[in-house]
C-alpha cells in the first residue's frame, strides 16, 4: 500500500528544469505537488499522515531507467540458458536483479537478452517475461532483445549460431513467448528483408534500434524510413565513420532524428567523444545505458556472462577465452557521474538516464517529476551516493 511522503529540502531535477530548495509530495503512488521551501513552511499536512523526509540539500531526480542491461549482482537474463556459477532459474534471476538495482538508484529497467539458438530463445524470453509483475524493487518495463536479427560481421561476444536471418514467423514466436512484452529490439538494418520485419515491429509498438550492424550509410537511411530510429551502444559493434561512406556511426551523428544509447564507462567510448556527441546530437536523443553484465557489483568470482567465463580488466569485462570485450560493469549512477566528468551538466546527465529513455521508450508516466506522474524517484548526494529510491510511491531503498 502506498503512503504519503514529502521529500523536503532538495534540488529537484524535474526532467525539463532544475528547482533548488524544493519539496516533492507523493500520494497514492503519484507525484501530486512540487513546491518551494517557502510554500513548504505554509503547507498543512492534515493529521500528520504524511511522512516528511528532509533530504538535506540532496538531489531529487526522476528514477533512473536502464533500457539495456543483461545482469546484475551475479544474476542474469541468461540464467535460464546457462546454469553456470550457481545460476538460478531465469525468472528468479531477473526478480533478484530488480531487488538489487534499487540500491543503485534504478527504478525501471528492460532486461536485455542476448540471442540464443532458435530452439532455446523463445523459452528464455518466456522465463524473462514471467518476472514482470513480481518485482520487489525496480519495475520491469518489458524486454529488450539484442538480436537475433543482427550482422554476423559485428557479433561482439554474441554467438554465431544464435544469429538468424529475418524470419517473421520466428519473430511472432518471440512475441508470443514474451506475452507481448517486448519493448525494444536491436537489429541490423542491412539484413535482407529487414524492412518487412521493421514494419511488423513498428505495428507491434516495438522500439527498433540499429546495432551489431555492418550497415552502409544508405542502409541506415532506409532503416530510418522503416522506423529504425534508435541506436544500440553507439560506436560499439557497428560500421565506423568513413569520409567516403559515413556508415552506421556517421548516419547516427548526422541525423538529429536518430537517438542513441551510449555506455559512459570511459572504456567502451573515449571520454573526448562525448564532447563530439554533445555537439552533434540534441540532448534529448542521448540515452545512458550500462550494458551491464551478470557479474556487475558481484563481490566474488568466478564471473560468467552469456554462458562463458569473463574477467574484468581495463574497466571492462572481457571474455576469458579470447579477451574480446564482453560488456561493462557500469552502474547508472556512476554513468551519470562520468557524464558530468566528460563535460555534461548534471541536469543533462540526469536527463540521459531518466527522462530521455522514458520518452524514447514511450513510458508516458515516467521520467519527470511533475504532478500526475508515477512517483519513481531517485535521491542522491553530491558524491553520487544513493540515499533513497522510490518506485510507485514506495521507498524500496532508503538511508533515511
């Protein structure tokens, strides 16, 4: 049951403005008022049924939303496929991710599945979708499928046997396995018959992302015309900018209508490229993600991801067998801090982690702190330590 809570004496990032010395009132799971400290002193909270929390000048932001995350704390979206490292049932693993993520300020996430062989992937999708509605912490908004319709030339650590040519019947099986809960999907725009797939997915309300792609510039433009308007981890696992053929990277940078994910760990993408990104992309088109792997925040090894052992060095998880980059150990709040270090204002950094993913994924009641919105709120201090995480008006984590 939701309670009435007033977060008092903080700097509020509303999603479109910054308000200093403000309070946020939450009732019945929704934000009902945002007001100044002067108005706070004049407020009457009835019979004392409102819990007042003095945040001591900390930052009050919309809840952080991670739309690309494979695992956390030793639990992964692939635990139903690979029983390694003490893995548990895939559904329970994602429930555990939900429980742990709120400690790091995340209020909503899209569990992201690597592709798997066709006989296995629908089952993994079904297991993941079964966690929806059972969350003890961060809310599962739906699934992100990172494939299987991607380029075999830009696999990263994806397994070659998991990649598939476009197959609409296969796509329908995945949709049915997810119970309609596929929110976003990574595809390679250059693959044969991709337009048919894209138009189908757009009709189903799926946000399509160009990624793991060897697309030339013309392929990207054709994909945009078919509704592929978001990008998976810009610069990583995609055809590079060339002065004679802008390719995938060039298309994203030159077309303002294209939005993009970015991994702000300082290792996947050089910090100075964030300056270029700020100059070329509207701020509301940049989405911070972690691409976090199963061992992120896991205290002791061995560490596994996508069924294979990984090791952490140089700021990244690498596949143990061949040292190929497997993914990040980033958290969302650390990504916000890094963006500030890379030259973003704190307000803009928070937008990339909250209001921007909410807008691009069409989460209409999330991503901003204004009356009527869901009370998904993250409170953090100047050291980027999480002080409180509220999901649907309930404090799921708090030091107060």
